[in-house]
C-alpha cells in the first residue's frame, strides 16, 4: 500500500512538472487591463508600499496592489482577438497616435508588455516613432485598437 501511495505521489509530481512547463507567461490583471510577461524574463515579484513590483530582465514594472484583480500563469500571452485599427477616440497615422477624451492611455507590445502610459485630457498626439517596427495594442478607457508601426 505504501508503494502505491509513493508511486501515485511521484506520478502526480511528474504530471505537475510537465504541466508547469506548458506555462510560459505570468499574466497580471489590474484596472481592467492584462499584461503578460515571459517567465524566462521574470526575476522576482515583490510587494512594496502598496504595489506589486515585477522585476524582469527588461526592467521593473510597478502595479498598484489595490487595482490588482488576479495574477496567473498561462501558456500564451494575453489574448488579443481581432481588433479595430481605429476608434472614435483613438487613431494612428505616420508614427503618431492621436487620442481624444479623458482617460489613461496605455501602449502594449504584442506580447502584452506595457511600453507607454499617458494621461489624456482633451486631444493629444503621442509619437510611437521610437518604438521598433511591429504590432502594438493601444487601450484608452473602454476602447482598444491595434497599431502597425512600419
């Protein structure tokens, strides 16, 4: 009987290890936003002064603890369905992101990493020309668009 329990425990651990290998991202959901970080880049997670601090090899991300909804491991980065390329408050042309309204604006990489944030109050343009070519996700208020930077 003891051997059976020992074998069952070893099989459970082996299955859990295999299952854990499927997870490649740490995803943080906060303030109706999700960001994913590649586990290979995550060095540590700490809680400091009411914030969750995620230290990665690419930098430090600080998220307000009181706005955290959940953190979880996933096999893919935050799900990005088909998105519009323009909305009533957001548009993109010639390397400039045009925003109008009153809300926080967030620019994410296609892997879900927060790259830029800005407070919009009225109309403003934000240059994305310093970012490398690629696909970016822009969220402001309840609107999200996809931007192709060439």
